[in-house]
């Protein structure tokens, strides 16, 4: 017997359990696809399309059928998942055999085993948009669950945005830490030069900058080399 669908509350609890500091984007997308498959009645397979710039790709899918149906749309440059992603709206195909907007794709989809589909736009961020794509093996299974799918997609978009925010914040923190470490070693090198040459801090920095330019090395690398030599002390 098929497993009973999750109710919406259970689905949202599952999405809310995603720990943004432990899960990367691929894991989150896979969880979203799995939750959608278990929640939306009549669902055969689910995928998530992401569009960054002019490139569209399937970032997660629950089965090969969903991946094929997505990729056929990317090849043609049109289809419900692409239109849903770019417009941020819901694109319902109640019956593949009666679809007139994307007839070639619908015919291939029906032959492959999909009789209906529902794609919900995911407004993730300015540089990236996406769609939650839900495929059914029977016609008209999604006619009465559009509101449910949109609610689930909205919470999925929030989860995605939170993960991306965490990742961008973590990247910024790493960059700041690297910058602070770089500044610290440069200050150390300046102190060494000031002690050796009895010069000012500005003059010491000018010496470091000149060596960096003449040797075609980064300023931090020159400073690190100088600090390392100084830490080893004079050769015997």
C-alpha cells in the first residue's frame, strides 16, 4: 500500500529542522524535494530547478523521470519549470495529452510516464531563481493542491534563503579572518624592518611594498617570509 502523505504541519516541521550551519545547499534541496514528494498527493517524482544567469540546471531530484523532464525543457529553452522560475508563479499542466503551451515537451513527458505536472516559482535571491517541480503519473492530480504546493514552496524558499545567507555570512567571516591575519603578519614584518633599519612605520611599509613589486609576490607572502626568517634567528 502507498504511504499516506505527510500533512502540511509535519512537512513544515521537517523543513524547519534543517540546520543551516550543518547542511549545504545540495542537502537542503534534496530534503525539500523529498518532503514535497511525501506531502503533495498524487506526486510521482519531484525536482528543483535553479537558474543562475542564463544557466538552468536541476539541483535536486527524487528520481530519473524528474531529471529527464527537466533536462528536456532546458534543451528546448522553454517549459513549465523555466516559466515558473522566471515569473515566480505556478505553472499547472493538468493533462499532458491536452497541453497546448508546450506541446512537444508534454508529448515526450507523457510518453516517459508523466501525465501531469505542477511547477512553483522559488524566489531565492536576485542572482538566482528556481522552481519546485512536481510530476504526477495520472492527470489532474494537482488541480486541488496548488495552494498546498505554494505554501510548501514558500517555506522551502525561506529555508533556501536562510542557507544561502548563512553560507554568504560564513564566507564573509572567513574573508575577514584572512584579512586580519594578513594585516597582523604585515604589522609584524614592519616591526622587524623598523628595528633593523631604525625607520618609521611608513618607511617600513614602503620597503615591503617595493620588495613585493620587485619580486612579483603578494605583500602578505613577502611579510610572511621576512617574519619566518626573523623567527629562525641569525645563522651560525
